[in-house]
C-alpha cells in the first residue's frame, strides 16, 4: 500500500476578496476530487485572498499509480488560466515509512 500527497501553492489572478478566492478555489478542489477519486482540500493561506494551497491525497496498491494520479491532478490545476502555480511538492509514503 502506498499513500501519495501533493501540495500545490497557487497565486490567484484577479481576486480581490476571500469570497472571490472561494469562487475560484472551491470548483478546482471539487473537480480534482470528482475526476480522480482522491481527497482534496484547500489546506493553507486561508487568510490571504490571492494565495491558496491545495492538498491532494491518494491511496493505491503501487507507487507508480500514486505518481500517475498526482501528476494528473497537477496537470488539471495547471490547465486553469486564472491561476499561476508557484510551486508543487509530491511525497510518497510506502509501508516501510
């Protein structure tokens, strides 16, 4: 069993309030969770209206599948023109960790 995690640090485009931030981030998180059957949430920068940190977690039988799913999630986020990805970080945990 392997657990993979992905964190994506985002800079949001033309957003001027926390309500506007929610309108951008919430649909992205929902799309990730629905499309890839993973757990996804906004996990950081809650008080900043132009920044967001999205976290994704997946559990799979092999490491390659975890990486494939996380890479797909990252590509989905990158395809949104209203945001800019500042950084991403993937981590993989195996049974020995």
